[in-house]
């Protein structure tokens, strides 16, 4: 079964840092780009970042560029989101998703980040 | 950034009746590789989004055939031919052609 499980969320003060993790199973992790998408309370979906199969290329939405870093460990089937200089507006559920090359086709259940 | 505009923002549908959601993009979503990366997702209450349609009109694995997508360029439509109770939730279109990838505001579908 293809599965993504996020962890690492929690309550952090403004200006603080968190590192989110996403553990993948059930598919050849190293063959797929991976993404992070967030959803603020009661709001819509926002793509945050994605990373290429080998980690050599990544992209970010403007609102997090320079503060967040996406990375991956293909040996351990993990993708990470290092979040620094956190702001209240970063409060959201953060979803990890597998990118098939055509769409984000498998999503985790999400991990909640609260900046307050 | 590409702006994705969905209409309507809410929809109340009688079971067994059709429903359509429009999604318009501020620029063409036709990619240089000839593909159009317009996808549709459904987010049920308390759950992560689930992929329904990819590249305008392709149903994802396991998605019932009452869901269909159409369109090109900047205008796209998701149609549910006969709405069922399990189809309630918020529907999002999303473009993956231009960075940053962007979502529509969402359309909330409820059953009458």
C-alpha cells in the first residue's frame, strides 16, 4: 500500500523553527518528485515546495522562499521541510504528497503547525 | 502567479442530479511539452485532498466514471453526472504548468 506519514508538527513561537518529516512506503521513493502543500485553518490549499527525485532541484512559493528548505533522504524514504523564522501566517496543516509527473496523486494525513 | 478562479464557490445538489464546477486560469495552462497540467481534487471533511482528475480529463485510479473533466487553454470544467451523498466536500482545481503551482479557492458541494 502506498503511504505517506507526516510528523514533526507542533506549537512554536514566532521566529522559531520546526523540521517536518514525511515517511514514504509502498512505492519506489527515489523515482518520484515530492511536494509539500499547506492549508491554513478554514482556508484553501497552497503549494509550498517540491523537490526532484535526486534532491538536485527544488522550488518554493514566494512566501516561504529563504525561510523553508525542502530536502530528502532516498536511502531512508524520507522527505523533510525545515522551517525557520516562522510567522503566525505559517500556521497550517502541512501535507506531504507524491508527484507522479502529472499530479500530486498520493497525500499524507498531514501534520499541524501552530505558530503562536 | 497564475490565478485560478472557480465558480460557483458553493453548490447544493439533489442526489442523482448533475453538477458542474468551472475553473478559469489567468494564463494558458498548455505546457511547452504539449500537456495541460490541470488537476481536480476533492477534500472531504477532516481528510487530505484526493486526486480525481489529472491533465484535464484523465480519471485517477479508482475514481468513479460519474466524474469527468474537460476544457483547454484557460477554461476547464469538472462535471459529476449524478451526484451521490459521498461526493460532498470541497473541490479544488490546481495548475501544475507554471511555478508556483496554484489552486483555485475551492467549491463546497453539499447535498440537498
